[in-house]
C-alpha cells in the first residue's frame, strides 16, 4: 500500500484544525497557531511524488530518482515497485485498482496502454523511456551455454535440469511463444516454472533453477549469477518501457516534470548503464 510521507497524521490534524477555529486565548491560542503551522507543513510534505516502477526499469528509476532529488531538493520521490502484469497484489495495476495514491507509473508499454484505455492514466501523458532486451543467466560459476543461434538456445533450455522465467513481459513471451517456436514447450515446461514477482536472478542465485531468462536490466543488479548473453536477434523480443501520469493524481504538473527529466538527454547514460537502451525523442 502506498502512503505519502507523513500521510498518516493528516486526518487527525485536520480534525484538530476544525477544533482550533473556535475563539481561543492565551496558551490555547498559541497552541492553535502551532497546530495550524504543523498542519500546513505536513500538507506540503504530502505533495511528494508517489511513483511505481516495474522491475525492468527499477534500477534506472532508483538512480534517476536520486539524481532528481539532488537537483530538486524540495521534491521527495516515494518509490514503489511491482511487475507490469500478473496476479500478485504488488503488480502495478493492483494499487491503481485499489485507489491508492500514485502520481506516475513506469511499466511495460503494452500494459501501460491497457491502463490508459481504461481511463486510469492521463491521456497524452505517455512517454517512452527505454527499450529492454531479454538475456539469460546461470548461477555464478556454472557452465555457460552458447546462445548465439536458435539451435544454441534450444540446447540450453533442453540441457538445463531446471529452468525459470518471469510472470511479466519476458516470461510471458518465453512461455507462450518462444518455447513453442523452439519445439521444446512440453519438455521445458515439465521442468520449468514461471516466477511471480521475485526476480529470476534471485532464483538462480539461490540455486533453485539452473538456467533462467528475463529482462537484462532485471538480471544485471543481481549478485550470485552470471549473465550468459542476450537472446539472438531472430528470437529476441524487445520490450519498450514507458511512463505516464495517473489520471487521479492532484500533482499532474509535477508528475509531467519528473517524466520529462527521466526522458531527457542527461538521463540517457544512466538508463544505458542499467542494461536498457535509452529512447531519443
């Protein structure tokens, strides 16, 4: 659940403000002025931006949020994370459906478009930020299979004693399309599993799977794994990530400014450093 900074005390303070509007004198009047000042300060802090990002853009989002806050010291970015799709309570569509206070979403563009079509995002506010490729990895120190050709990838899936893929965009593609194209769907699904919410890299690092694939940007920050490489071009599925303003946000202007910052030229090296391909306007 998303809570704005100091969001909890707002309602009690508003009740106090109601009471202190009656005529007071002396120490009671001083207390009223203090409570009123505290209410205004709390309300100002509650204007901070609440931003939810899916895993593929998470590392870039963390780095860019730090940079934005250093340049805009009066802004605090509340950081929330969850997959772009899936049935877990933390998936990006879930807090929107629950009416939680969010200002910006960053997620797989196709899923963002679905939220836009349902009226949950502000029309015209979508900005594409980056492109993401699928990579495959093994536990650190394990033999690395070749991935240069479709035949290599087929052998890698077949040879692995256990396989993992995500429940978001990359995993949906692997489970519903790639394995069929390789002709190994039945064999691999019998020893593989789709991982909800948890990064595939963490499953590999814990040796709960011998081979796994996910967005490179999600594998890259995980310790205890070796990234073997990207899927070859003829099997690759490049996923665009985009940002948009939440339709119910009372801070649309501030949200647009934050998105513009993430899409700006100064942010592109940061995005590239996390394993994504920045998008030029």
